[in-house]
C-alpha cells in the first residue's frame, strides 16, 4: 500500500478527516469519530481490498448515526448513496471491539477510493443535518428522526416509480414532488406530504388541477405509486379542458389570471379597448356553454352582450370555445403585437394610476362616454364617489360624475 501512503489522497484524508485512523498498516479498517455539525458519531469502515478499491467494503456506525442517515434534499441521491441506503441491514455486527449496526455495503464502483467515498458521505450527512432537530444546547438530536426502515422503504418506492418522475425531496424527507407528462407533452406536478414514521402515510396532496385528487392512497404497500397512478388518471380525465385552456392562452390576449395555471378554469380576455370578457369553463364539459361576464363601458360591451344573448343557441360544442365566441360575437380575438398596443389596453386606473391591484385585479369599469372611456378599479371609483359631496347613493350604488369628463357615472359597492 506504499502508493496510498505516499499519495495525495493520504494527505487529504489527514487534513479533512483528522479524527479517523487506520487500525493497521494493511489499511483494511478505518475507525474513529465522524463529525456532523456539533455532534460526533462513531464510525468504522472495512475495506478488505485496501483504500484504493472499495469492492466488498462495508460501513459500521453507532445507533445514533444510523438514525441520522438521510438522503440529500432537492436532488436525486447519487448511485453511491442510493445503494448505501437501499442495502441497509437491520442485523447487528459484533467483534472483539464493538457492537454496531451495519448501515450498508458500499457500491462496487470502479475507481472509487476511501477518500472519495468519505467526501461524498460527509456531504450527504451535512446536507441532511441542516434542518435536523436540536437539543437546547444546539446539538443534533436523533430522538425524533424516522427509523432507517422509513428511508429504506421510501427510497425503494421512489426507485420503483423511476427517478425521472421525482422532481425533488425536501430536507425532512416528508415532502416529495413528482411529475408526469401527458400525451400533449404537458408537464404536471404533484406534491405529496408524508408522515415521518414507518410505515409512512400520505397526509395530503397538492396539485395544479381544477379538481382535487379523490381518495389518495393514504397507506398500504406502495401508497406513493398508487397516488401517482390516480393523479395520472385525473390528468387524463381533464385532457380536453387543458386543450381548451391552451387554445385560449395561444389565441387570445389573457389579462387574468396574470400567470395562468391549469387549476384555474377561467380566462379574462380582451375584446376591445378597455373592455374584456370573463369566460368560466365547466371542467367536466369544457367545450359546452361557459359562464360569461363582460367588463367595460356600456357603450363598448352593450352590443356584444346583446349579440351573445340572441345567438347563444348557435353554440357548437364540437368547436373550441374561442371559435364559437368569434362566430357569435362577430369579433376576432387578437394577441398584443407591440408595447404600444399593450399600453392601449393596459392603461392604469384613472384614480390610483396602477394597472393591477393585489386584492382587486385590473380596472373593470369604464366611463360610458365614448370619447373618454377612462377605466377605473371598481373599488377606487366607489371610494372616489363616496368622497365627493355631490354624489348620490341608492342602496349599494353610488351615482356621480366621471373625474375626467364630468359625465354621469355610477358604480355598485363591492
């Protein structure tokens, strides 16, 4: 082992792991204290073929360290660490000097040496320890950590699902983000929250779908895989809805939601200067007649509302809703082509001078006097008219003058 003794790895070992010592000059057993945070764990590494070849090697740790071992968060474990945890054994190892749990056998990976493994093992433990529970003195506590069986079974199930479907795992290993791609190449994600005990149970799920996942597999042999299958079934069920939403996003000027997702079944689209149409789809029948609501001055939206009422019977469920609306309203939806065109609609509220308010959306009411047509947030106009002495109130409606053209304007309360 002269090559190891005089090589650079030996010096790196001494510098980076000063509390680990070779038990003999054969370099077949390494033992000592492995430091993680402010706590030290006892560890022993057996490498029968020496420090330059880990074929047949194994790691032995004390019971506290065994409880502490966890996979790194927010990324897929390396092949090395996967193999360590998946091969974890529950039996005990005894010899003249110690009685420790065998954590795992090291992966037989060509070219791997002791120093390389220890560096990776340390990174694993340090990342795992970031959010670990501590005692009153700030020292790591392993009393509340899940058992090794929890991690072993969880990793085995994720392995069976396929790492391509695993987006991330949080530091506590109790939240897993999975994904799948549907037939139209759309990506869908699901967050699965687990109990920190064995056998683990699914506490809740979060998806970006318009309907909730019904009766996810709370427990059982492979609850995560079963939940992913049900999630896939729900995604397939809403394929037509996703097609319709994608059609709106591609062919119309959507002003709300600001960042559309597939959990939102409505789209508010531009139909003219300072006027828009809210279309709320039925998730179960997305090509059917949706719910409508016009926004803008009565001068602009009145004729369109009348046309919709008179021709709604012509709605053809075999067509996309965008095609039906263009045919019935006699308009052509358009996307903004330039910053100037965008500014023509995205004009700020005439009172607060902002376009989008966090709690009240975009300006949704406008002056009916066509040369003016100044847009306002409903809440802003209501407060403005309420502050003007000449305004009149009838039930929940206020009547007064437009702040710009002084023509009559009214607004109902929120």
